[in-house]
């Protein structure tokens, strides 16, 4: 079984799976309704399909960077969330240009789509590409029963509810990652801590003096400023938290 933070672990994320269903629904919507008369230059269709593509693509890339950079992961997830909002705006404009509005949240149709239950992802083997594509297509086929193929207004409203679900999932994912970052620190921060720990260990082994301010071992440093440039001194290994120094004997 593939673990969630392995190379293809994003496939276990509901946000990524629904992002793919959102992309398929948008591609189908554009094919059925965004024709030459509506969009003579093809710009609207390109924009909608690209925004929909960006959602699962950035979730996948962000999740794949989980182990090495929280900052990059969070930035990509934020791009995915922004793309959902962009796509949602296109559907809202579609409704209004046709003299219609989005369903109220109390509308039975809104509730039905909002409560639609997607099945859990399968346990993936080495044949994961075949397995996940079969799963997504099956789930899209089930979800597509909520879409009326001949009614662009109904379809747009259904897809807008799906947009909200995807945004909520991505937001929860971002908040979880922010919490993890506060608890664990990011890759860069942890590498810095490892480096400082190594410096302290070497300083202790070499019999370096202790910092007069905090008692941590010190290490040899070189003055970089013009005044006294090149001169060496003892600096605290906890710098910049501690700026204790000693002159070299």
C-alpha cells in the first residue's frame, strides 16, 4: 500500500480526488455549453479548463514537496485554492449572464449535492495508476448523475457546490500543514538546527570557551565589517539568539 506522504501519496487525499472530478465536470461543461457562439475566441473555455486543471495539479505537487518544504507545499495549496475560486467566479458569471442565480444553501438541490457521499479511495498497489483512474472515473460517473446534460444552469450550480467542497478541503489541509509547521518546523529550519547542533558538538570536542552570556559553547568567527575586517573572535553558537562574544587570546 502506498503511504500518504510517499511520492504518489497525494492520491489518498480527498481534495485531490475531488479536484480531478471537478476538472472532469468542467471539461464536460465546456464541451457541452461553451461553444463558438458563446466564446468565439475560445478564451473562456481555455481559462475554465486551465483553472480546473490547476487544482489537482498543485495539490499533487504540493503534497509531493511535503517532506522537503512546508513553505512550497503551502504556497502550492494556496494556488490550488485560488484556482477553485477563479473557476467558481466563471460559473457565477455564467449564471448571471443567463439571468439566473446560484441556489441558496437551504435549497434541496444544494443540500443534495453538498451531502453527496464519495466513496473512500482504494488501497493502491504497484498498479496504482490504473487503480486510481478507475476509481476517479467511477466516482465521476456517480456524481455526474446530479448534472443535467441539457441544462447549463443546473450543471453550473452543481459544479459551484462542488467548488465549495473542494475549497473547504484545501483550507483544512492548509490549516493542518500550518499546525504541523508550528509543531515540527520546516525542512530548512530543521536542517539549520542540525547544523547548529553539529557546530556545538565540535566546539565542545575542541575545548572552545563558554559564552559569557548564556553558557553555550563558542566557535571561531571572522569579522566581516571594514573595521577590523579579517580579525577572529569567539562567537556564541546560539547566535542570533545570543550575541555573546569573547576576544581571541
